[in-house]
C-alpha cells in the first residue's frame, strides 16, 4: 500500500494525486463522492455507495500482520 500526501488550501481544496486520478479515471469537471467510514475517508468516482462498510469489506483482500505494522509504525516515529 502506498500513501499519497497533498496539502489543503485556505479554501479547503486539495489536488487528487496524478497516480490516483489515472487509476480511478478522474477527469477535469468530473465528480467524486466522499464517504466517512469510522475514521477513514473513502473517495468514490462512479456512484454513491449505499452501504460503505459492506462495500469496503467486500474489497479488502489484504493479509495484514498487526504486530509487523506496529513495529513499522514505531520505527518510523523514532
């Protein structure tokens, strides 16, 4: 998983990173939909998701090791 970072302007605007725009097919003048799921923000480009939790759980195919993630996070903070 790669993380992209952008700045938020004084008008609360931000730029969708090029790699993400290309992957999602976002075009100038197009629409994106913002969903809040717990403490996560999900951006959808096609349609409003009626049940974001069900949508997200159907998309997750990662095998995450929680202990490894904690060690990595701690080493980055050191």
